[in-house]
C-alpha cells in the first residue's frame, strides 16, 4: 500500500491505521487534512479515524491537505453567505410567533438554531487560532453576549412567552447576527 500526501508518496510499509495517521500528521506542517481517498473512494478524516477499515485490501491512501489559512478563509466566506440567511430565518420565526403560528415558528427556529450552532462552533475554533489578542477578545465578547441572548430566547420559549420571544428574535438576536457578520468580515480581512 502506498500512502500519499497530495501527490507525494511518503511511505509504503505502514499498515496500521494509527501509525498511518501519526505519519501523516508528522509530515504536515501548516496544513490540515481536507479529504482522504482510499483507492478512489473519498472519505472524511472522521470516517477514516472512527471506522474499522480493512487496509490490507487498499492499494493507495491519498491524504489531500490544505493550508490552515486557506480552510479558514473558505469557511469564513461560506459563513459570509450563510449569516444573512440565518438573519432572515430569525425574522421569519419572529413573525410566525407574533402571528400565533407557534408550531411553524418553532420548526423554523429549530433549523435556524442548528445553523447558528454550526457558525458558533466554527467561529469559536477560528478565534482560538487567532494571534491578534484584540480581535480574539472582541470575538469572545460577541459570542458571550450572543449566548446570553440565546439563553433569554430559550427561557421565553419554555415559558411560552411568544410575543417576547418574537421581539427577542427580531431585535436582539438579529442585532447580534449583524455584529457576528461584521466580525466575520474583520476575520476575512485578517485571513
């Protein structure tokens, strides 16, 4: 079995999955594994790590990597397009709550919160990589304030205070998404 990073063969004699992962990690400098091809089948790093694989039957494992900065930039650009959609969804949820359509509003809010959770996890990871302490502090403050607003919204939802929840979504949560969009733009300028 041949093991590649991008187009370069790095080893031919390693057959244990953990040894392969250690070998690849030791050969990556400022890169992160983006995709893995087992022969011609593309899999994620998580899939490769978590599943029992019969590596004896595989002729070629190709790890494709990208620079950390490139992945961060791509993620921030994706988020830049995604944040306005989350903002619209929050406004639509608020309107539905205010119009007494709690079931529809709750469904939309659940989906929106999943998207917000994705973004918060991503941005938290990016903040942890920042060398710019001022930007790091600013990001952490926005995230902390946003989390508090999310908590207030969840309490309002649990208490079935739908008018207040609608106001929270429409005003406070949308405002924080706008702050996050601006922060996302600052990060894009940094990367």
